[in-house]
């Protein structure tokens, strides 16, 4: 029956009130069809398995969830550790590939490209970018090719609304989140500030749901230092002072302001955001990956040193 619904499909295109002549549709699924998401997943599943059947290249992460997170030696133990291989992070029809070297990346890209061709697909070269992170021993960037075409190399790119940079820092991403949160607060400010029929606790809940959710989007993947924590906290407090019409001359402490509006501190918000990843869906695959990343260490490679504390 499913095959009959898709065999011999005809379609028309409407532009400016005019309808084109009918043409046949030989691939794809029907737009708006309830079966489309399921058929799409069935199609993608073997396609994502095909490239990695004969390769062990990728990024290995060794995890030990019962260990002290700050004792790196625990992750080097030969027992009580779990090692997973991460080569692809798919989202719908987008994929992020990872490897430790340009040679490994080229092998993975070639395997991925060849697998796509078997399914009648190909890599969109214009939309595909390479992010190269140099280490202490190699600083020269190497090319990654697809069918003889060089992929564009960038210093940062945006994935699912978050900006990832080649130095592993999130300073630029924090600035972007603050800019977007400021825009959200600007549209909401007059309603919160001038509406005297809404209690302060309700205003706090609205601020948390609209502004803070925008500010802290993707925070689970951030490595936040104390300087950045202070910047985020000061950003939030400026908004709360504006909502509550409090100035520095009123001599009200930050703790009292947070208690009045019913909000936790920025540090508490960040801690909750990171911890809830592990408790909301402990046995899901996505959560397992997130927990393993947070409570694990790379098998090879080293993290860029920082003097921030």
C-alpha cells in the first residue's frame, strides 16, 4: 500500500497564482504526509551505517561515570571504563564528522560520499565546511576533498544555533547569546516593567522562560570560566534591576533581588542545566552520549591550556 501511494506520483508547482504543468515525482516523500518522517528515518538509518562498516577512524572517548571528574588518571584505568567511538553526529539530513587527523577525516569523508552515492545522494559541497583545530605539534592546515573539490575551511561555524570555533572557546558564542537575549528582553521589557497587574514572581517566570532560555541555549556544551560566569550574572542582574525599577542608590543586594523575583543565581542555573541532562532521560542514547562526553576524556589529544580559573 505504501508503495502504491508513491508510485506514479504527479505534482504541480504554483507560482504567483499560476499552476505549472504536471510532472512525475520519482524520489522523495510527500510533503505533509504522516508517513514521511518514518519513511525518512528508515531511509537514513542504513545510509548512516554504510560508511563506517570497514573503518575504525574517528574520535574515541573513554568514560568512567563513577570516577572523580577532576582526576584525569581515573580515565586511563584499564578496567571500569567505557570507550565509545564518535565519528558522526547526525541531525535530520545534516551530519558532523569528526577525526583526529586530516588523513582520517579524508577517509571518513570518502567513505561517507561513496555511501551517499549508493542511495542516490551526494554531499553539498557549498554547504560543507571544515573546522581544523591545530595541536602543539602540527599547525599547518591540510585540505579535505570531495570528488576532487576542496572543502571550504573556516575558523568557526554555526551548528544547530550554536557557534563552534577552532580554539574550543565559547567567548564568541556567549556574546552572540547575550545579543539575542538582549533582543528578546527589548521586546518584553515594556510589558514586564510597566505592567503593574502582574506580580514580581510571574515576571520572573516570564523572564526565565523567554530571556534566560535564549541566553543559555546550548549551555550544556559550554566550558564556562569564572570570568564568563560573572559576565553572564551581571547581564542578568541588569535586566532584573530594570524590571524591578531598582537603582544602585537603593542599596539592595543581588541576593535580595533574586529572592524577590524568585530566580536562582546564574551559577545555580548553569549547574542545573548541566546536571539535568543526566537525570531527565538517563537511558536514552542521546543522553548517554552527553553524559559520556561530560564525564569522560579523549583517548588521545590534549586540551588547550588556559590561565582562567
